[in-house]
C-alpha cells in the first residue's frame, strides 16, 4: 500500500547525547543549531514523527569489530547514557524509538509505520553519516525523501555540504529543502 499521497512523516535521526555533546568525539558542532528546527518540525508533524537511535549492538565479527576498535569510547552497553536521547528529543514522537545498530535507519521497522512509498522528511545527525545512509536506502525502497537541510547537523560544515550535494544528485526521489519550505508545504 502506498502512502505517497498522504501527509508526510518526519524521521528524526539519532538525536542522542553521543552526537550532541561537544565533549563527545562524535559530537556535531551544529547540533545545537539544528535541534530547535527539529522541534518546530516535530510540532507541525504531530503524531507523524519517528525518532531513531543508533545503538552499539552490531555483530563484532563483521567490519563493526574494526569500527569499534577505532572508536573504543563508543563501545559501551546499549544502556549507557551516551545513547540516550537529548532532553529536547524525548517527547517528539508518540511512537517508540527505532533503535538500530546501523548507520542507515530505513528498513522494515520504519516502513511498517509510514507505509510503502511514503513521503518522509529527514532531519537529525549526522548529515554525512546516518542521514545520508537513511536517505539513500529510503529512495532505493521507493520512498519520497525530503531533507530538511537546516535541521540536520554534520560532523563538519564541509562534510554537511558534501552530503547535501550527494543527496541532491537523486531527484526526484530525494529533494534537499529547508525547515521553512517543509513547514510551508504542510
């Protein structure tokens, strides 16, 4: 069943302490700028909001083992406070968080909620990792994807811009936009 003609869903990717804290090796220096825009979007989307979390439960016998060897600070139990949602994100969605041990969050868990072929607006962190991984997988699965670029936070300004440029190469499946335009379209 296609949900493409219906009102879009907002998917807020990984608004967690590990990506928000300036003290974290993975903290985005732009997270604090993006979060108020994410909050405005979530208020406008109402109950059509999904929040995701990256969790460190991947199989260490795969390339994830080398990944955690390179980033040992993140090799913590899933209950560690690093993986908590930031306080501003805790009440954004009436739905349970989608917790996955992958960069990309698109898959059966989200598609079961939003519907096949749905229109999703992506916001969150990091533009150059989990956002782009989610956007490309969603487009491959037939979703209509809008990136609220100013509601995303990259690891650096250059990496944010590069990820937006790459996602901009996928029209009409992926559209790069901003918070004001997304809100005006609702």
